[in-house]
C-alpha cells in the first residue's frame, strides 16, 4: 500500500526541488561577483607622459644631455666665428691679392665652410641619436618597473595612456600613475 503524502513530506519535496536551482543561482552570482570584482582590480592604467616628466632619471639625463649638446653647439659656433673672421679678413685684403691668391683663398674659404657644414650635420645627427638613446633608456626603465609593479600587485593588465585617446575614461582608482611614479623614483634614488 502506498502511503499518503503528508503536508510535511510535500514541503520537504518542494524544498528539495528548489534547493538545487537556488544553490546553482547562488553559485552563479558568487562566481560572477568574483570575476567582476577581480577584473576591476587587475585592470589599471598609467599616464605615460606623466611618468616620463616626473621620473627623476629623466630630469638628470636631460640636464646631462643639455650640457653635452651645449658644448657641441658651442664648438660649431666657434668654428663659424673663425670662418666669418677669415671671410672678413679676405674681404679687406682681396683688393691687394693677385688672381692666383684670390682663387686660392676663395677655395680655402669654401672648403672650410663645407667642412663646418659637414661637422654641423654630424653634430646634429649625434644629438638626435643620443636623445633617442637617452629617451629609450628612460622608457625601458619605466616599462621594467611597471611590469614589476603589475606583477607584485596582481594586475593582469596595466594600460599606458598618453593623452591621445587610448583611454577615454577610467575610474580614478584604476589610475596607478602616482603610485608607480613614487616607486620608480624611490627605486632610482636607492630608497
């Protein structure tokens, strides 16, 4: 004989049928919450221009670079002044020179001017190369530190914003620029 279902057994049966969907729903909600909160914390960005400007090494290297380029430019200027003085002397004395002396002096002045122009171009090229090398060294430092920072702080991705539209909007707490800049400068200064 079959037992008649009681109110108690019907309630237990209904609860058993509801427990599975409720537990699945709770699991979905908790997993979703975990991924949403986790993905928010491991995505961040830094303002690359701010890092370049605020990094102490950039300032030190830029000062050294400026001193070096000023010396190179002064050398070019000195050669130009010497050439201009020779040209003035030539202009004063040319009326007393023979045709052969005039031709020789003109050729010497032209050769000297060409040498100065070649030297000036070489100096400009060297300045550009050293500027690129200095900038690349600073960028390499920053990139290495950001990679280390991201790894140490559990970030999966740290974007680099340059003010040109790469990141149009981000919540302020995802901006790591000041934290990274502080750590970068402390590392550079040996603190």
